[in-house]
C-alpha cells in the first residue's frame, strides 16, 4: 500500500512539474495542427468577428505586447500572467484603451513585463465576454535564440471581398506555421517584412490572420507593406514597440525598433520616402543600444530581390537612395525584405556593388558588406523559371510553387540563416556569419552623412508627389 502511495505521489509531482514549466526545456509549441475540414469549421465560426488578440514582441526580450478589440462599454485593458495553467499567483497588467476603426469598439493595449528566459507562462486577457481561457507562452533563451521569418502573409490573397480566397490563404498560413513550429520548437518570435493583409481595410483579414492558435503563443513583429498601406487597419490590430512617427511621416507612416538579446531590429516603413525620419529612427535605435552585437534591418520592398522587380525604378532608384545609405551608415549585418513573392538571397553588397560572395552553405567571418534576404509569400508565389540570376543574387528558389520560411539563429558569435520549404521543411539555402569585431562608431560628420542631407530633401519632395498619386489611384499598390 505504501509503495502504491509513493507511485501515485510521484506521478502527481511529475504532473505538477510539467504544468508549472519546470521541464520547459523539453517543451515546444503545443500541437495546433488542423485538417482542411477543421480549418473550414474554425473559419466559418470566427470570420464574422474581429476580437481575436494580437500577441506582439515587446521593446526587449523581457516584454510582450498584446492588443484586442472590445465593445466600448466593456473594453478593459487588463492581462493576467502566471507560471501555471491554473493562473495561481498571477500578476495583472493594465494598459490603455485607444480608438478603434469603428464607433462601437475600442482597442485594448497592454504590455507584459518581467518575462524570464526559458520559462513557461500562461496569460489571460479581459475580453468583452470576461477573462479568456489561459494561453501558453514559452520564453526561450535570451543570449542565444532562433527567430522565424515569413513574408507577404497577405491574408485575402490578391483579391478583394473574396471569402473563399481569404480562407484558402488563411489555411496556407496555418499550415506553414504548423510545419515550421513543429520542426523548430525553439522559435522565439516571428518577423514579417510586410503585406500582412491584402486590402489594408478589412477587419476580417486580420481576424483570419489571427485564427491559427499558434499566434496566441508566438509573438510577432509585423512591418508595414504596400498592401497594408491601402487602408488603416494596421493601426488598430498591432501593438509594436518603440513606434517612431517622426517629423514628416503622415497617416499610417511609422517605423519601429526593438531589441532581443544581443540583436537590434530596425523595422522601416519602406512605403514612406521620408529619408529624414528613417534616419532619425535608426539614430535613435542605435544610440539607445550601443552594445548590441548584431543590427538587423527590415523593410518591405526588396532592394536586391531576385526577378524583374529589382529593376523597378521606385525600388532600384528611390528606395536604394533612401535606405542603402542608412544601412551603410549604421553598419547593418543583414536586411530582410519581401514584396516580390520570390525567395532569394544576395551576395555581400556595399554601396550597390557586390563586394564578396555569399555561397549557400558557407561560413563567413566579419564580411565586408550586407546580405539582403527576400521572402516568398503565403498568398501566392512567384516563379524564376527561365530567368537568369542577377549579379547580386547568391540564391533563388526557382519555380517556387510553395511558400517558404526562414530561421535565423544567433549565438554569442554567429548568425545562421536557413531557408526551408513551407510544406516539408526541406532545406533550400543556408549561410553562417561569424562576427569577431565590434561596430564602428557612426560619425554624423562623415561625407556620406553630409551628402545624405540631399536625399532627405528629395525624399520630402517625393512624399508630396506620392501623396497626390496615392490619392488619385486610391491607395498604395
């Protein structure tokens, strides 16, 4: 009898330890996979709402941001955070209510702080129907970690007011998350280089983007793309850290930055030509993080993407003039882009010139130049069939009839970038950068910095012209 009691007690202790997260190193993302039929049911039951929460990265690895919609008379920006699913000894955080895109709702925004590494948490947000069910969030390591990159999620596809297409793209998004997080349970957060929705105007596009339950456990950093700029819903369905609205930005324009471990992420709104504001954001971020080991740039349009898009005047001339000097002045290591729906990666580039090879599978120490990695898309994929690679192209996923995802893993001295097929995680491309040197101090009086004042002036002129063009054609394309 005593032996049976000890066995039962041992089992109970193990159960408690697993639930409390003591064995979190063995855990990954809970299985939230769905068949097509199950997805159809989820979509049918939730598509008429807009109240799912958006879990976002915080200003650093110890913070999480979250936002959700609630009826005006019931909106209370409160979140509970605990280390057990029973929500015992929870900590409650209170945020603020901000206007929504309609007169019936408010947006609740809360920041959770005090996140510890390698710890299992559960959180609840106060919805208009009361406290939500507890959702699991598992923090990973802070010094060494892995993040994930998926581009042009573009819920809604290339169509407008097409529920069938929206559901189709939503299931591709759900399936890629399922594949990527099953094969990479150590992902810390997801980074999107923009075009998160299709029209930028429809709340149901954001609702569909948030339908996969994986998004409740996966913080996201969502850049702005040209499709997001067709409307204003990005403003109401995201809660990004350190948003920078600048002196000349207008409407939805904004950059943001955040730090995770030794990595500084500078996320630019590439649909705005305000060079002065983009540079000011970079200066603010770099000055606040002089000890960061790595500097990562994110923007939507692909400066050195594979395919014909690299020859577009707006990308090849204007955006290169605005952003490439910033990337050089602030010594970025890599830039993530999207827009073309073609997966590819550049060699090492400096001032528009290839200064070093970056072959797949290679390891490069303290390279002279920046790598540009361009993502594929969930909504539809481009094709590189019968097209020669440009001189800047180190790798391109030719005949890309499936979506892809990339992982970026950081250690104290290395950054490893790997790209996989989104349906079976076949490795397509990889490269490792080893860093042994610190960043050089950015000089405000260098020749490059002085000449950039001319770019800032022309950027403001372009903004005025672009505002007229956008008003005529009814939004960004």
